């Protein structure tokens, strides 16, 4: 992740937020620190190329973080 952040000269958080935007996921970034709120809003001056998107996609292990994996995971509609 650090190498992509360096490549695009943004933070690791911005890489993950931009990845989510490019995938079409809604994002609701938050922070209690003003500088992070501002950084989280600066996602439109760069885009992640296809090869790097594939690298980030490969990190997905289909782990549920905010809800149980099954049943009821909204990412797995039946």
C-alpha cells in the first residue's frame, strides 16, 4: 500500500478511498482531525491505473468487517 501512496503522492487512506470510488462504492470518510478530513476530501486530482487497481483488488479476502459474512451480508445478495 505504501508503494502506491508514494507513486501517486497521496496518503494510504486516500489510496483506499479512491479505490472505493473507482469501484463505485459509496464512501463516508470521517476523522476527528481537521487535516485528515481535508485530505480525505482530496480524491479527485488523481485516479488509480488499471494495473494498480488489480493489485488492490487482490488484497480482498472477502472478510466481513461491519456485518456477518453470511447470512445478511449486503455484498452477497441471493
